């Protein structure tokens, strides 16, 4: 088992606060981390059902701008 500790107090070395630390995912099961990636692809899959219909109804430029906002 590899153990590590990040030295946040040392100003000489740069430190990046990534999403694993922000969401406190250091000690969660691997299935939860995989679920984060699966949910991203699931969101793309679900949006493929209604975004093209909205693009045909309201215009593709408006739907493109709204999806970029989200």
C-alpha cells in the first residue's frame, strides 16, 4: 500500500487542489469513482434524446449556446 501526504503549508512547492480532494474521494470505493465517469457519459446519452429536437424547434445556435452554458 502506498501512503502519501501532501504538504500544503510549504509555499515553495506548487500545490493543485484537484477534484479528488475537493470531493473527499480518497477513501471511497473504486465503484463510486467509476460512477462519476459513467454519469458523465450517461448525461451525454440522455441529452441526445431531446437536444436535437429542441435544435430543430428553436434553432441550433440557441441550443448550442445553452448547452455551452450548462
